C-alpha cells in the first residue's frame, strides 16, 4: 500500500494517537504529501514535542502509528530536520 493511501484511511486515528500521547501539531510531509510516493515508501510525519517529552516518547508514538497503518513511519520534530531543509519542510507540511 502506498503511504498516501494508508494516510487517507487512517488520518483521524493518526491524529488521535499523536494528541493522546501529549504531542501536538501532527503534519504530513514528503512523498505522500507530494503524491509521488510508491508502495514500500515510508510515511513522513512531523510533530511538535512539548518540553519534557523524550526521544523515547516520540518513538513510542511512531511505533503506535506504524501498528495502526501497517507501514513504516518516519516521525520527526522540526528540530530533527537538517537546517538546510527545515524551513521548507515546516512551511509545506499539511496538518493531519
């Protein structure tokens, strides 16, 4: 299944998982957003992690989303993005 298809089917649940974990502002970016994803691609999501949340918290959310959608998920915060691309990715990302 293409990530864009998995995202469309599970959008509401993805948002719920992120928000229930205490993370905020889930956004879609990457190939699924641009429509050039292929089967086997991962689903690129951006979230904001409030102060006090750790990398382990982010990984827990990533694994929960992967279990839900059945494909690999690349879950990042803006600070995880390379500075060279950060502003562009944050600007184009679409809310979940």
